[in-house]
C-alpha cells in the first residue's frame, strides 16, 4: 500500500486529541460541501433558464436555413428539389418567401414581415401548435395568420369579411412615383388565425400561402428567398450542409439554428461563464480557509511527523500525506455536495418548490456536464490549495 495514502486515510477517519482541530476539520469539510452544492444548483438553474429561453427559438427556427449568398432571392429547379430529397439525414424541407412590407387595417398601419410558406412548413415548424386563436392556413387561399403583437396593434379581428387586411409591397424599378398603383403591389388578406410565442416573434410575421406571397412580390413560381430544413435525429449537419451547398453550386449559405440566433447564444454563453467564474471565486475563498485548516492539522500532527522523519520517511512523502489528505477531503466533500445538489434539483423539478411567478417555477435541468464541471473545479482548486498548504512541511518546521 502507498504509505502516504495510508497515513492520510488514518488522519481523515481518526479524531485528534485537540478538539479545536476536529472542529476546524469539520468546518473545512462543510465549506466544501456547501460550495459544491451551491455551484451545482446554480449551474443547474442556469441550464434550466437557458433551456427555457431557447425553447421559443427551438420551436420556431428550423434546424437549417438556406439563403442566397447575394441578393434577396434565388431559383430552385425540380432537379435540385429531387437532389435535396436524396440527401441522407434530411427529413424534410419547406420553401419560403419573406419580405418586409406594409400592412394596413382599419386606418392603422404597421411595417413588418410577410412570410409565404408551402404545405411542408408545418412539418418543419411547430407554429400551428402555438395558435392563440383561429386556425392555420388552408392551401390556395387568401388566408393569413398574424402574430399576437401585430393583431393587437392593428386591432385585427378574425373572419371579418367586411374588413380585409391590406398588404402593400413596393414594386421594383426606378423613376418618380406618380400613383399608389405604380408604387405598390396590393393584395387583400383574410386573417383566420393568431399565433403567440413571445413578444419579439409575435410582432414579426404575417403568414400566407407561398404562391400568394410570390404573386404579391412579383416573384416567379420557382423563385424563393429561402429553404427551411428539418434534419433527422443525430444526423451529421456538417455533411448535410456540404451536400446542400453542392446542390446549389455554392451559391447559397446554410446556417444552423445556433447561427440564426448567434446573439442570443453568445449572450447565454457569456452569462454562464460569468456566473461560473463568480461562484468559482467564492469557492476559492472557501479553499483559502481550507488550506489554513490543513496547515493547522500539520501543526497538530507535528510530533507524529517528527517520529516518521526519524524513522527515515522523506520530507517529500510527508508532504504527500497532507496532499492526499486534502484531495480526499475535496473529493468526499464535493461528492456529498453534488449528491445533495442532485436531490435539490429533482425536488424542484418534481414539486416546484421555488416559483418565479404564480404559474411558473424556476426551471432546473440535471446534466452530467454540470456534475463533471463541478467535481473537476473542486478537485483542481483543492489540489492547488492543498499543494500550497502541504509545502509548509519542512525540516525547519519539524525541528
């Protein structure tokens, strides 16, 4: 058996004759347990908040989105559609047309996005499950589905045949505008549904059928502004992106959901890092006290160490005793803290003990990554603190 490790175990599980040292050891262990518990719970809460924040974009944005490298639109041929269907890992795709236009209703107006979608859109996007009122679009109609924010601003009603929603799309061209007819393409829409996801998305889109959007924008039948793609579970997105770019001769760019929401992901990652660093700093302060406790134990065991030194034990081995002692306490305390943290997380998920509002509990998520991160942090910082404390063992100290 490793001699320093054996002695370290004896020190952990045996009591000192000095009661103050026993109290100091227990307080040091308790500090590690509380630090590990706090760090794990906070990371789990943030993971829950992150998942809660992303669920809106995950429900609305596609796995992949294809857009032209230059210009606002591109053409898709029947052969290209056949080639897309052959790509392994690609579950389905939807052709879309979207443009920022002017909407007018009952003497109120708003500039926002008109989005034309085909019949496959509901297989890519779950928006039809987020309808606040009404129903989703039927094919080959002049129906429209608006966001709750748009409907609220325009005082938009559903199935109001006497007051259709007017959409105005600027015509391309140059020269002076002599009349409204020369300046805009105009169409009358019939609102039949209102969707509600979050404040930003609810004020962004009015959905119509693809052919209607193409007509009002002056597009050809095979002219679109993008493709929204759903991939199969565990599909290799990098390979799929490469094949899609090949189908369109590298004239398009393909962006993932994370790239579509780069700002949001960057903000969440930054917040997660800052939160982790703050609690790591708190844990470092705990470990300074832990290092002081180990040094007190070294002083308490001074006579034992003199005996071991007289029997021929090297100073290096004596230092290892307290190095192993500190690391063992860190692992023990960290494990207990994480175990308690897991209990707290599952109690919160099961019984919703702490609420944000009357109807919304603090979201928490248990992940193995958080367990590994916490135990790695504790062991790494504990090793540094213990190394510093054990280095105080020297011949001068024992003499």
